[in-house]
C-alpha cells in the first residue's frame, strides 16, 4: 500500500489556531532555496547527529508553545499509534541518541512558485547520511519509511504528487543523490506513473516516503500550504521511532 489519508480529522478551529501560532512564532525560520518557505523545529537532513539533536533542543520550547493546547492533534495521533502498535507488541517512541530525543514534529510552509514548491525527492536516501552513522534512524532504511503530514492550511493547488518509483542505491549514486534523496531531475521521472493527491486543512496523511514525491505550488502567491510533519519507521521488529 502506498499510503492512507484520513480526511478532516483535525478540527478547523485547531488548524487555524496552529497556523496562527506558527506565523506568530519568533522562532520560525526561513528555509533555503532547495525548499523556499518557513519552518519551526529541526530537520535532520544533511546534518551530523550532534547538530540535529542540538537544534532540536534549541527549538523544542518554541514548538511546544505552538502545540500547547488541550487534545492537540499530534499527541492524539501519537497516542493512537502507540496503542495500536503496542497491541502488536511494538514500542513507538521518539528516536534517540546519547540520552537526547529527536524533535516530535516540524511545522513548515512552502511558497515556491516554480514547477514545484517542494522539488521531487524521497526520504530514504537522506537516512544513509554518513554524518549520522551513529544515529538509530539509519536502521529504518532497512524497513519502510513513513512520511506523516497533517495539513493545517492550504489554498488553491498545493497537491501532493507521488511517483510510482522507489529509487535504488545505484540510481541515487548515478544522480548524485545518494545521501540526500533530493532533488530528482524531472527528466529522470518522465514516463513514470504519478498520483496527485488533493490535500485539505484537517487531513492527515501517511505514505511510503521511499517513493519520489513533490508538492505543487499554490495557484496564488498570497496563499500558503502549512503542514505539521514527521518521519517514522521500524528500526527493528519491536520498535518504531519518529524524527524530523
């Protein structure tokens, strides 16, 4: 199965409040030209384990402040996952290293206006980064990588594109993407089946992040697409961890 979508499970008022807090947060930062937009939290992407965990600790308080509300959707989801996995004898927790934990989520908004607001990429290649050889998330690369997203705001457009391909290591090396998984040249995806997913505020969707995927831009430069996101994966048969 490629993934699953739960439609409208986050109340509209919760989405609006989280989006408002995101834009008001003084800890919100601009991301680079690879994915134009803003984010709150920490990305493990192309960093050392130490740098990622230090950045997580630095911005944990600001992220917690945004999510601080009764029955927040991330806590609800994590509790549901924990209970469902526990029934199968599997523990669900944050990824950790040296007594420190990964970020529990990242909030982000894209505003790129080229062919894609977020270029075609996959989430498996980045889990082989040599600078994180000591981080347990690399063991998730031996299993399925699951991309988790909660849509908080979306204007017109902003669909998710998922191509029916999971690049192998040889393809990543040939394209020079073996430790990043991004960006895949459009000509490398020509002729491959692609599914377009309409995403609306309140939707929660999880999909196989090893598939190449991208986000189209909004039809208006005045609108934004905001998600609350993370990555999950088995690191052994009894443990699922999450990180960002």
